[in-house]
C-alpha cells in the first residue's frame, strides 16, 4: 500500500513560492493500476517522485508498505528503491551501452553475480519481446522498443511497485496501445502495482482501475475508473473523459434541430450502466408514451470490463408528457439529465 498523507510541496521559484502540491491524500492499494491525470503543471510528477524519494514533501508523509519514506537514511532508502521500478517519457537509456547492459544496470550496480544477471536479463528480454535486440544499441531501436528496454530495466530488480511518468506520451497511438498492453500484463502476470502519471485519458481508460484527477496541486476527483468516467463531477474531468467517451451532440445536429423544430421538445442525456446497459428502455418508452423520440447521439464504451452506454435523445411532445418520460427513465435507474444545445447556433 502507498499512502500520501496530507502532502504539500512548496518550491522557491524566482518569482516567489510555487505551491506544487496542496494537501494531497491518496491511498493506492496493492495490485492496482492507479492513474494520476491532469494538465501540465498540475503536480503529477512531483507527487509520483515522492514514492521513491526523488522528491520530498514540505509537509505530510508518504508511506510505502507502512514505512515513511521521508524519514529514511540513504541506505534504507536504497533498499526500498530496489522494490520500486520507474519508467519515463524520455526512456533515460545509456546510448553507449547495449540493450542487455542497459537492462542489467541496476543489478550490476548492486554487485549481483554475472550468471544471475544473465539469466534475469534473458527472461526479461523475452517478457518484453526484445530477445533479438539484446546486443543492439538504443539508437538502433524505435521509440516503443526503447520503452520496452526501459520497462525491462525497471523490472530487473524484481520490484513490487512500478512508477510510470508519461511512459506512453511520446509514442504514436499504435505503439502506445502495445506498451499499455505490456503494462497490463506486468500487473496481471507479475502482480506488480502500477502508479501511472499521464495526461492521456486513453491510457487511464485502457488499463487503470483507479484514477485521481489533479489540478493546481490538488486532487479534485478520485475513485474507481468506471465510476469517475460514468459520472465525472469536475470540469477538468468532464473535458478529459469527453475525448474518449463522447457525450455531447455535434454542432451540425444541434443546428438542425434548432432550425426545424416548431414543436415543443427536450434533449435528454441518458447513461446506462450495469444491467441496464443493454436493456430495452427506449423500446418501452416508445410503446408506452405517445410522443416522438429521436436518437441524436449514441456510444457504448468498455471500461474495466464494464459497459457504459450514452444516449442523447430528442423527445418531442407536450411538457407534461416529457416530464412523465423523464420520471419513467429515472425509475429504471438510468441517469437522465437535460442537455442544452451548447453551440449558440
Ligand atoms: N524543481 C522545481 N523547482 C521549482 N518548481 C518546480 C520544480 N519542479 C516542479 N516545479 C513546479 O511545480 C509545479 C508542478 O510540477 P510537476 O512537474 O509536478 O507537474 P506535472 O503535472 O508533472 O506537469 P507535466 O504534465 O508538464 O509533466 C509546476 O508549476 C512546476 O513548474
Ligand atoms: Mg510531469
């Protein structure tokens, strides 16, 4: 378990104090893939770096498996660091050394036996799919392959925690997907807890089970990915989630309904989760009520093996009839809210 207890961090900048973190409280449980997302400067890297003592808080405590990182002597910290691997956006590889040597480096530094190192590196090369690249140099590899080397190096000491700081941010979309698949395998097959800092909501959607959203040094929203994605509360979260789970009508659809609609109507956003996701509620509405419904937008998204369906409906009818429909939908435990055409067209 990793615990941030009331963490604040103040840097002394040229123009005065910079509050990089403000009273952050988080718990990351063993076996989770925990995403920390936010815009540039939100404080994500600062927070992540406190888990392995690369940064220290100005106030508060960071506990890793119950041990306060902040109070440790260097030797004790080194021991804990062997249990925590880290990967970065820029890979941080030594270009003058082979792939094999780069991966072996933490074990060489620790003075490990040569045969043990060879065996361990061979296994990891196979795990990340780079056996045929062992004797090549980083400059001869693609971005995705370099990140695989970084990952193998981070795993060479057999850690139980992996920290990832924007590890997929410099990669093209297909390569990003394959690295995310690898991270998921590391979590599932090796049982490693992953803390992943990113500004890519797709990365959170694909592999995380928990997420914290940061803004200006604070955690503004936190919890199960499915819960946060299906009902985001903060504007920053809504903006992130919207890019992978679209929940608005397009400007052209908006324009069209404004131009043509003489009759009274309302536009409703329905969110279907769990058992309701594949239900027949719309069929029921159409047979039970004598009014017109039109589908303006529909998406079905898979999140953490659960299904989230979003439907935007235009309901044309008298206000009292529409109110009855809304009540009927809510009785079926489907989230329902009115949507305004946002585009002012
Ligand atoms: N060593 C430092 N000295 C002074 N200010 C710093 C230092 N490190 C970070 N900061 C400031 O702290 C704030 C948080 O920085 P941090 O790097 O944690 O953000 P981030 O969310 O990781 O951003 P990005 O997405 O751009 O990587 C920023 O305002 C940054 O300028
Ligand atoms: Mg950062």
